[in-house]
C-alpha cells in the first residue's frame, strides 16, 4: 500500500512532465502575462482620468477644469467639457479664416466659460498669461448673464425687482436660450479676432482683456480691424441699418482714416459680450430711415448718437471689407493687410489699377449699389424682438 501511494505522485509528476502538460504550462504563463498587461493598461487609463482634475486644480482657477486643444490653438477653462461644445465648429472656422488672412503664426489663447458669477470672479488674467497664453477671453453663459443682470437690478432697486422682470430672467423660453447661446458664441468669435489682431501683428504690447475693443492696440486702421473681425465671426452686422441710412453714412474715404466712434460702456452691457442694441417696430429691427435723433420705432426711446455712429461705422467697415474681398480675391486681401500694417494709406491701395481702379467715386458708387442689393440675414440673437410689455434690455 505504501509503495502504491508513493508511485501515484511520481506518476502524476511524470504526466505533468509530458508534452501536453508542458503546453498547458506555457498557456497559463501566457495568460498570466496577458492579464498583467491588461491590468497595467487599465491602471494607466485610471491614472490618466484622475490626472485631469489634478491638472485643473494646479491651474489655480477655482471651479474650472482645463480642456486642452478643444480647437487648434485654443484651450478652454470650464466646469465641464460639454460647455465648450457650442464653440468648437464656429471658432474653428473663425480661426481658419484668420490663419488664411494673417498666416499661421497666431498666438495660442484661452477662453474661460463662466456659468456662475463665482467663476467670473475667479478669472485672473495675469495668471493665465503666465501659463503661456497670448490672449485670454471670458464668455458668460446665459445663466451667468441672467444672474449678473439680476444682481445689478437688485442693487439699482434696493432689492425690489419687478415680478415680471424677475419672471423673465428666471424662466427663459427655449428660443431665448438658443439666441443667448448663439450670441455668446458669435461674440467670442469676434473677440477672438480682436485678440489675434492685437497679439499676432505686434510684439510691443501685452494683451489686456479690458482693452479688447481698443482698436488702437492693433497696427491696422480701425476699419480694417472691424472688417476682419466681422468676417471671421460670420459676416457683416447692422446691414439693415446701413441700407436704410446710406444717405447718412460717413464718406468712404473718411472711414479709411477715422477712429472707430467711441461709446461709453453701458451699465446694461454686462461683461464679455460687448454692447447689443435692440430695436422695435421697424423692418429688420432697426430705426426707420430719417427718424430724427435715433428715435426707436414704436417705443419712442432714443438711441444715442454715439451708438448710431459706431453702428454705421462698423457696418460700413465690414461691408466694404467683404466687397473688396469678393471683388479682388484672397491674395489682394492679404496684400492689403500687409500694406496697411506698414502704415500706408488705404485709398492708395484700393485705387490701384490692379485692385479696384483709380476712379474713387466709381468705387464708392459700386460699393453703395452692392450694399443696397445685400440680403440681410440677422444672427439668431438679433431676431428675438421685445414685446411692448417687456421693457428693458434682454437678459443676456
């Protein structure tokens, strides 16, 4: 019995030593190595996912996560990745237009998407610039704009906000929400163009968000800054107004040399989106032609003269830029930018025989006829009209 018991282990060892058993050992070893490889891969994925919040925390901006290269050359700081989605396609297209006009040496930038006022207060531009960004923008969501407007109204009224105004701020229709988002994205595209013009074409001035709409910070004439930025953002605005007021427009030669009319920052304007004018009671939402003093149709309210002047200047600048671009092509447009960057006169360029010809009066007449023939399609954010029982600016 003892001998048999000893033989069995030996027999078992002998069977394990056979070829089939050796193959099984190799397979088991291979499986072990495969499991180890998979475990390492899973661990790497987990560590990578954990590194995102840590990296965002290292930026020093409270309540922001950093999302790198959402589009070429632009990082986003936001509460979540989804907030950057509406910007991707429009700003990618805008940036490509700028590259086509200015070349590929465009400084990298960052956009902070603020969905709360706490986030807005946490944005510190100098810190972002030290992180290596050439320019920094801030975009307020519809919710943040509504909160900002409500806080301002409470401060102005001692906390007694009219119920109908409070209702409008807190319960926006889907149409209003979509318009607010479209306005936020379009504003960001235009501001990105201003930022690029101020940082890509000069090395002597540091970027300042508070000076974003100061055209003097670009080496180009003001009309060309406006034309390029509007083109990059998707096309001319205020065309309705220009068509109705061509008789009141600035002489085209003056547009080439004058500064953009100054408008004092409005208490209604908020931050990060510039000012927006809302009109009522006339086709296209603009004051009827010949309305003295900028009287709004239907409401009897006045549009200040400086605002009218700026709107006309911007409309003339953007439409002439598009007129020239379509007439002469991209090569001549890039040549114009180089010509003006060198401090040379715009009229001297456009009246060349190989550009628009030497007859300046004819050029202005052709541009006027081209403007009259334009079919104006206002951006979505400009299509939302206020009803007579809803006074005040829209809450974005």
